[in-house]
C-alpha cells in the first residue's frame, strides 16, 4: 500500500471509530427508563437562533422512557459541519436535582460551512427549556 492510500484508510478508520464511539455511548447509557426510572416524560422546547440572535426555528420534542438517554439535537444551520447540541448532561443534572424544569442556552461549536473548516465557527445558538414529569409511585 502506498503512503497516500494508507492515509485515506486511516481517515476512514477514524470516522468509523467516531461512529462506533457514538453507538457505544448510546449503548452504555441506555434508555431514559434505564438511566432515570422516575421519569415519565421529558418535554424539550427548542429555539434555534443564528449568530446574530435571530430566531430561525422552533421545535418541540417529547422524550419518553423508551427514548435514548443520549440526547443530541442537530444544528439548525444546514451548512454547519460537525456541529450540534448535546443536552445529555443537562438532562442528567436536572433529573439528579429532581427539578421540574430548567432552561439555558448552548452555542454550536461546529464550523460555519465546508469552506470555513478550521477558520470560522458556526456559533448558532440553541435556547432550550426542559420540563420533566416524574412518575411519583
Ligand atoms: Zn452549527
């Protein structure tokens, strides 16, 4: 194998590894029911804003006990490369504190578009409001 082909195969190996890590994380954390047995439902109200704080889109998502405990939201910018918002640890904290609701904001750390990889971050925002319903048995 020449040097160039070896590098390509290394890159695809890395991509596969990243994919594998993602799957592994889902498997390890399991479902909401596995992680947080007291949760009946989680409502997520999501607002997507561009870097100038202009509202681009809104979304309402409902997680049930069957949903994965890994909660990832795609970036709203179609050009964005490698971005997105991970709410897994936010949800963990809310449930651990037995809170009914919490809200906050996250900034996308992906790249603005393919031409600007390594140069310009996406910097879209996600404003979220998370409401948890507990099963009080
Ligand atoms: Zn983004």
